[in-house]
């Protein structure tokens, strides 16, 4: 899902990049029951211990990954150079989210009828700009993960989609590392207003709300997101220079 951004992240060749598939996604076996969000967060934390150890690192995360990244900040604040969050889940409780109405800004006549059934439904559900160019990005970046998702893992996660205790910012209060938060103005899944409110806890945050963008913000506005990430990367890389 994040591979389309790899070129922007590796422009100067100085980052080692680890792309992590979560359990139940991308062919990684699901967690043993209960396999809810707290278990998923613990699993990611354990992978960081195994793959990174005590080294410092930065995090790029999308959607649910944005909540998990903030949980890692709560646990490993001194170890993290910076975080970049794309359309992050702020609160896992859907009823606590401030959401815009579902809106489609552009639709190519007849396009959806030409697409494969699974792809057509998933694309139509998320895409704000429904044209062939946006479909191709969705097909290459998002659809493989949708097709590979383990339904049992999805059911387990939905049954326990909560964090243990208060949200991360209530535990660490302030994160001073370079932070990028990008939201889509037409994102009807997690919205954009709750993401703006996070700025109080991230004093070095750049926050962008992009028009003509929904929940797959980096697929809807790839060039803008890549430019923002390149700037963030330069800031997060600063301690290494």
C-alpha cells in the first residue's frame, strides 16, 4: 500500500526501509484469538524489538497504522526520530469521529462497469476521484492487499477494535520529533478535523488537509504527498547528519 511512496523516501539513499504487513494482511498469518487491536499493537511492538532493537527509527503509517504508530510513540518516544501519518485513525471508536459526508468529485462514465467485481466495489467505496488513472493506482497499490486479506483476522479485529486505556496522546502528552499528518478533505472513513486537533500534542507537526482526496489520500494526491514526505524525511534525517 505504501510502496508507491518509496521513491520519495529513498531519494538520497540513506534510509533503510522496512515495510511491514500486519497479521491477516498480505499473506501474514492472523494472530491467535482474540487477535484484536491490543494484540495487534503488541505484535508490532515486538517486531520493532526484533528488527530494530534499540536503534532509533522513524515511522510512516497509513490509516489504522497511524493509530499503531502513535501507540509506539507512547511506548518508545525517546527512540523515534519522527512520524508521518497518512489518513490516520485518531480514535478507533467510529462514533467519536467527526466525518464529512460521502462525496464523489469526479466519475468517469462507465468506468466501474469495466472493472473486476471485487476491485470495482472497493474502489467505488473509497475513491473520491473515480477515473482510470486513479483506478490504476488503486489496482496496483491497494487491491493486492484487499484480495490477500484473511477474513478471520478481520472478524477478530472488528470484535475488539479498541485500545487498552486512554488514547496515546493522553499518555505521552507531547512528541517533539518531526511530524507529518496528511488527511483527505473528503475522507468519510476517518475524516480530517480530528487529525487537525492532534497538532496540540505535536509541536513540530506539519498538517495538510488535501482537497480531492479521500481515505486513500496518497493514491488520490500522490505528487503532493510525495513532496510532503520528502520534506518530512529531510527533517527526520537531521539527527543522522
